[in-house]
């Protein structure tokens, strides 16, 4: 029934999905009709820093694709303390590991800057997956890669001492997010502590020592990496 309704509301203009710079990451082998389906079921939503996109416990009913900005995935314990699980950047499929659960979110999703999210109706995505085996394989492959990346990143962090963990996060923003050695830190020292499972006090101490040793300079929220190679060595050695 929903499919008949969809056919009546297809958009003629499908440029927004077909011309998306991140299209090849997952949607590269869809035909025009399938692009049309995704585009028709897609809503663009803007979020400001600190806005919760999905609450822990909320029903999973859509597929979230990050077009601009950054978000954090986090869990909250019984005492109200947050643990950041990961930080997602543009081009990431934020909730891909949850779309087949038919359940509620086991984590919350919050914008950590001005963020644009494509929200696709899950029912439509499921239809395209069932109709296009190559697309289904790409989805499964992407899910496997995300799972392996999360496991690897969490394991690597757990093997490092305080300085190694902080250096790793700074290099993540430098190399993977901003692609430059001067950038505005999008999260607070407290949030970095939550991400690397260290206290805020210890995280601040590591920043102070990096600054004292000439590895970085800090001006308000802006980080200047002054000695990239030494920072990389600390991150590797842990």
C-alpha cells in the first residue's frame, strides 16, 4: 500500500541525491527510480550544537546520513554521566548499525556543531535493499567496516596511557576531520575525557603538558599543532 502511495508522490527533481558528493560511499549503484525513492523519502534537518538528534530509547524509524557538521554518539549511565562512543563526520551513516534492529536506540545522538542530517524513512530504505542485491551487499559491507573500526579504535585507545589517548584524539581531528594542523576543537575537555574514558582533570593536565612541551598552542577553542611528528610518536607509543 505504501508503495502505491509513494508512486504518486515521486519528485521529478532527483538532483540532490544524485549529485551528492558522498553518493559513491553507499548509493553509487542505484538506478534513477531507486534514487527517486530515496530522495522522495528524505528530509533534511538542521541542528545546532547541543541539540539531541535522537534520544536513547527512541524508536529506530529512519536512516541518518550526515551531510555537514559533526555528531557524537553517547550513552548515559544511571548517575547521568555520559560516555561518548564515537564522533561522526560528514559522509558517515550515523545509525547504520541500528537500522535492522527493529528496536529502540541503545545510544543518543547529539550535534556538536551546526549539523545537516539527511533523514530517510526506514521503510523505503528497506525496500531498496530488498530490490537491489548489490546495494544490499554494500550496506552489509559498510556495516562490517563500521563495526570493525569501532572495535579497533576502542581497543587501541584502551591500550594507551593518558597522553597517548589525548594525542590520538587531536590527530583524529587534524587528519580525519579538518585535514589541517590548525582547527577549532569541536568538543570540550570534558567531552574528550568522556571519549577516551579519562577524567576531565586528567584531560586538562595532558593538554597543559602538551602546551608546555611545545607540541601544541591553544587560543580559546583553537588548537595549533606545532610539532606534528612528536604528537604522532606519542599517539603511536601510547
